[in-house]
């Protein structure tokens, strides 16, 4: 279980993480989703005590990470691919890590086998591919048999087989009742792996919901309408509680209704239509628009999203 | 076990927790073991340690030949002259001749122990395992002290051994009954160890390999030369002499057999105390930065 309360990190004038509050529950895979630079890595670094929060606090399994007497048994963390000395062999790296917690050599060989590193275990890490580096990072994370796993972009650089392996191991660890917190900038990856998703953009939480709920909410259908009288039509649709996006003059996108309704409304009002296309937005697009909003607009929109977030948070609890 | 957690490359069927994995509390002793493993599993360690031995023994051998040459020249000189020569190139001075170069090589090792972790990102793994941070730093310091002290002592012993055939005929080898000579050799071990620690602290302060090594070389090699030229050029300025005797290298070297001839120097034990003081200051600064700043 990871609990962040009002977590904030500033680097000079730049706010990387801004008043973030969330809980990562055990027994499920929680995806941490956001574009590059959204504050995912900073948040994860604060969880394991590498970065000091400017404000707020975060605990793992009830205590700040630094207060644990056996930190590697509480949290296994894979933070940016290579946190390993390039001059040391993979096995020696794991042996040195294991020594701090009195972990037996047998366990070191176990995680080497588990991550499929046997053939390169006695090679120096400097020559590793990104994928091998990721596997070594995951091996190190599993070393202490931790109750909580934090994996920052774990599938980066992995081949398709490796990606599948990470998905399966994340699900398996969660099924054992562990907390699995996994970040990605790829919506599809999180949709395939996670049970719950926390979306972050510009250092703020934009959504915090079960994946199924997020998918339903995000994959709303829109209708693209091209018309010389687009503005007139937009006003009529707004009166019927539809949401309108002005794409360009003469082209609008309508949400909250369907093509049939739009077509009939246009006919009844003698409005000429040049195009009427139902568009099923993909999950990826929904995520993009959600995070793009966070970049383009400021507090007004965020307040709106935050309200929605607290709603879903309440319903989930 | 579960088929979902097989490692693709191996087809291993073990789950992440095939059985209970004993994981014990982090203690300073365990951190020390970890740092010990870390030190010996890097090639740079073997290179620097090897270089230290080569430098120490090489310089000793070179000076032993010089000593023998001088002794040959002095055949038939008066006992007073021979005594003066022996004082200049006595056994300890020959055996410890390479101590300043050796100290710089060991300083590279000390700096690398921490800067190597910052440059590769290893420091994040280190602090994830030891979130209190300071035990990891002090663990490095203890390992460095042990290795440097033993290495310097072994180098001195080797130097004594290889120069013995050259020095003994002229009765110029180390006299282990002379407490001053023994103290000087022991002081050499102290000096080299303190310089290594100084470099470790600088490495943690600067977090940059080249920066740390450059600074150590500047402090122990470049600045002393400049100050010594100044002392010769401006003998009437007393404060330059004071600065000179308080330099880390000059103060620390008083305890060694190769102190260098200056009109105004500190007592050997006070001098090494001054070097220890500088080292302590750097270490405290390093520990503070390590503890407070983001890794």
C-alpha cells in the first residue's frame, strides 16, 4: 500500500509534482499514466526516499520508506533503467545489494533465473542492452521479496516476449496480494496490465479510477459535423446538453449525442450538412486529450477534472 | 508453480517467491559487507591498488640505487659527511620515497568509490537499499581506510624487501630499533590513508570524478608548489610561511621520512592532526550534502 498526501516537489521555479494525493491498493496492479515529464518518475523517487518532497508526505506499508528497517523487503523499485555500476557484473551487483539485507546467494541466483539473466549474469553491465538492463532492474527489485513493487516504465526497451513477461509477472505479484505500482506513458500498456489507473499530467492527478471505468468514461463516441451553419447548429445542440468542440470554422465535434439525433435536428432546423461522421475515439485519443488539456489549460479545467477525480475516488473507496 | 511467471529466456518455472526468502534488517555490518563486495568487484580497484604498489616499490628501488651511488662516491669521506648523507637518504626515506605519488593514486580510488556511483546511477540502488544513506557512506570510508592502510603497509614492506640488498651493505637500511624511523613509516601509512579519505569526501561533495581528482591534485600537488615558490621569492612575508606549514600536504608530511626542508614546520603529530582535521571537515560536509540533497 502506498499513500501519498499532498505530495509536492519543486525544482527552483518549476513544479514537477503539485499537491498530489492518491492511494495505491494492494492486491491489484495500479497503472501510473502520464506523458513524459508529467511527474511520474519524480513521484516514484519521492516514494522511495531518493527525492525529498517540498511539501506533503508519502508512506509505504504505513511508514515513510526511510523508516523501514528492511526497505528491500517492503519495496522493490525499478527506477529509470540503469541504476547500476556499469563496471560490475550483473551477479556481483545483485550480491552487493543482497549483502545489505543479509539475503542469501541462493536468492540472488533465483532472481537471475527468474529474469532470464543466466547467460549474461557474469558479464559487466556496461555492455547490456536496454532490455537486459530492465531485466536486471527487475531482478534487483524482486531480490527482497517485497510487499510493494514500484516499476518505472518497466517495458521500455523490452522485446515483445519481455513485455509479455513483465505484464504477467506484474499480474501474478498482485494476485499474491502485493501492491504493484507501474508507470507508463503508453495507455495501451496500462490498459492491458493494470486493474486501476492513476493519470497524471503537469504534476497533477487527472484521473484515479478502475481501468474499466476509465475506459468506459474515456471511450465516448463523438460525431464530426461539417456545415456552413456550424455555429447555429452548435447552439441548438448545446441546448440539448451536447458538448461541442470547435475544430475549425465550419467543423465541429459533438459529444453526448449520436449521429441520428444530430442529423434530425439539422433537418428540422433546415441546416445544411456537408459531413456527418460518427467517430469512435480510441482509448489512446481519450488519454491524449485528457493529458493535452492539462498542458494547454490551467486551473479552471483542472478544477473541473479534480472534481471528477474526487468523485471517482469517493465511489471507489 | 504458476505458469504465468516463467522467465522467457530460460523457461524457469519458479515464481518470484518459490519459498520464503529470509530478509534481515539492514545493519552497519551488512552495509560494510556490501561495500566490501562493491570495492572488489570493480576492475578500477585492482588497477589503482596495483599502481600504488608499483609506484611505492619503484620509487624505493630508484632511490636505493641513488643511495648506493652516493655511498660509492663517499668512500673515504669523513664519518661526519657519511652521517649527513645517511640522514638525507636513510632507510625510511628510501622505503617511503613514493608516498606522495601513491597517495594521489589511492586518492583516485577514494574519489571513484563514490563518484563512480553517481556517474553510473548506482547511487540510487545504494540509497534504495540503505535509505539512511550515512551508513553506506561510512561503510565506504571504513572499507577505504582498511584497504589503503593495509596496502600502504604492504607496499612499504615490499619496498624494504627489494631495497634491502642495496642498502644493507652501506648500513643504510631501516633500523627497526629506532622509534623515530618506525614512527615515520607508520606516519606514511597514516598520511596515505588520510589523503584517500579526503578524496572520498571530496568525491561525495562534488559528485564528479574528474572534478574530485582535479581538486585533490590541485590541493596536494599544485598549490604546495606555488606556495613554496612564493616562500622562496618573498622570505620577508611571514604569513606565506604560515600558509605553507598549514597546507594539508606540508603539515601531513611532517610525520613521514620525506618531510621536505622548510624553515618553519609543525611538529609531526600536530601536522598529521591538521591533515586529519581538514579530512574531517570535508567528510562532515560530504555527509551533510549526502543526507540532505536529492540523490
